[in-house]
């Protein structure tokens, strides 16, 4: 979604109460374990289907990612006069699978390849709206369909859209938020059985192709009961399970994330603001209390450092921040709250509207992690990829053995299965140098691979190794914007 309401994220920052740093006792009660999706998700923003199939086989599957979130596969507007911006994808003109990333056959082949590599596919589904005022007279859609706003032949007619045909003006008015237009996008009557049946036919087609779930774009702009009716009509996945659902809700005083948890998980932008800001400023000790700062339980929340909207909206952290950004993503994979999602997209430079690398007709070129920096492969970065195994190894455990220095260095355990240390580099006025100390964990004695510095593969460590003593202690030096992550499945000789 390309929402004006991203301003709400900034407003949320002002509403967050940041606790003072503390050093609780090592035997504190464990925090609630994660119970959401089955592991880390990667948002492969803008990637074409054939490239995704190869990436699942070569990297995402072997590294242990549970799922990918793919960009909307539906036919969408083409805005040649605007240079084919990224937000074309969020203005559907039909539910045909003919996007700039490929057609139905290449999409289905991608899903099969990723499933075969052990990676589930979640589709970013746009159900709240169709095209917007800005695409009027821009020509046919990416699959050749002729359309106009409120008239999509074979899909929707004028009567399928809400009567409020003005932009949302008052975000404290829930009726406006759910019935008027988000930045000029034609707002669908999701309470209509015709609209729901049309959308269910599309979503169930994807499930029958092997898709495992959906991220529901713009959920805040649809009543939760409308979403419930659609979710209730979904087929089972190809493995006989209920599809995994997570909903984009930018919560505020008018719309709470908890209103939507009956339908599935919910994104929490409070988390995004807190973690991104903390690692950007270097003061991370207060992050211990993250679960208390959102109204969503761990098993209801999808958490992330950045998504395709926030990285374009004056973010505290984005891919341009390098090591600090990777470290924040590593923390998200280590901390016991929510289902973590990593963003891998493309370098848009100073043009926040820029679409993915494309040909002269706006169709996306093949993506790859060696493509001269055009594609940002955060999921492959060593500190991030190494933490996927950590996340899986500590799954179901809570938080223990917390320590912090009141500012830029924190350490915590995940039961006796893992232990992590993060040095964010330090805020202004704080010591931003290296930290050398003895840390106390609940890990069994042994020699462990620090997976923040290198992968653990075939019993060998590609990075630093650390010796843990019989009492769980170890001594090490942690440089700024780096850390230590040890877990039970990365013990040498274990």
C-alpha cells in the first residue's frame, strides 16, 4: 500500500513510552514464547517469479527461511509517464496473474520450486481497493486489460464500490477510514457478497497453486468482519492446513490491532518504530520491555525493522544504514516476540517512487544478489542469514539472563538453547567503543560458532568461535555494530 497514513507511524513514535534501562536478575521469569508462524519470513519485494524460484533453491531454502512474502501477482496499472513506480503493483485492474513479474505459469512454477526447497509462499493480497485517480487514461493494465476507475470489465462495476468517492480526511472517523478512498484508490464494498465471492475465487486459485497464506494489504481500511467472511471461505493449503493470514494494520486511537486478531496475525508498527529508532540512536537497553509497549501478544504479531513503505518514508533505519540495519534485523530474529519478517528489495537511491530494475516496457528484469547493488539482498547478509538458524534453534523458549549497560550493549538468553549479545555502537554522549566482559548464559559448556560472524555448516564455523565454560560464562570483546549469537545447533562437535 502507498498510504498517506504513514504519518501515523511518526505519530506512534511520540506515543511510545520508553522505559529506563535496567539490569534485571538473571533468574527473572521467562517471557512468553513465540507461537505465530513457523519461522522467519522474507519480504522479497519486487522480485520476479523466475528469479525467486532460483533464490529459493540456492539461498532461502538452504539458509532455513520458513517463508517468503511475494509482491501482488495480479494485473495492475502501468504508469509509463511516471517511470513505472513501485506502487503500480498496489493498484490492481483485474485478478488475472499477469503482473510485471511474470504470468500465471511462471508464478506457479515459482511456488512449486519454493515449496520444494522448504520455503512457503505468502502472497501480498490487495483486497481493499482497485486502481486510483492517478492512473486514469494511463492505458491498459500489465496484462492488456482496458479499464477505468470504478469499471473493470469482467471483474467489478460501479456498484461494487463505496459511495464515498473522496479521500479519507479524518482518520479519527472510523467510518471514513473504512468507506472513503485511500489516496484516491477506488474503495471496494467488501461487505458485498459479490465482491467477496470474486476475491475468494482469486485467493483460492492461489491456494490451489500451492500458496500457503496471505498478507492482507490495507486491512485497517476494511472492517474486521468483512475480512473474517473472506478468511472463512478460504480453501486449505496443499498440505491440508489452514492458510496463514497476517494483516497490515497501522494502529492508532481509532483502529486497534486487536480488533483484527480473530482473523489472523497483525503487523505492529510500534515495534518497527521502537527497534529502528533504538538501533539508529544506539540506545537499546530499553528494548527488554518491548512486549509491554504493544497491545498484541507475541503469537499475534508480525514484526520487522522496515517494510517497503517505511523504508521510503524518512525511516530511522533502512538498507542504506549498513551494519546498524543488519544488526537490528539480527535482534529481531533473536528476541522472543512476534514472527520476524526481513525485507529484501531493491536500491531506489534518492527516488522513493522508483520501481524495480525494469525494461523499457516496465517489466522487471531478472533479480540477483550479484547485480551491481541494484537488488538489496538483506536475507543473504552474514549477520542476518546466520541468525535464521538461531531463530529456529531457540523456538519456543523465553527470555532469560538479561544484562545491559544502560545504553548501547545488551545480552540475553533464550532458555538454555541460545544466547545473544548486541553492541549498537552507542548514542551520542555514551561510550560507543568495544565492550570486553564476562557474560553469563545458561548454555551448556562447549565451543560454539558465533553465527553473527559466519555460517555454521556441516559442523564447521565460517566465523568466530567462542568457548563457554561449565558455569555458562564466556569472555569476549564485542565491537560496535556487531554482536555474538550462540545456539545449541551451532556447537562444534555437539
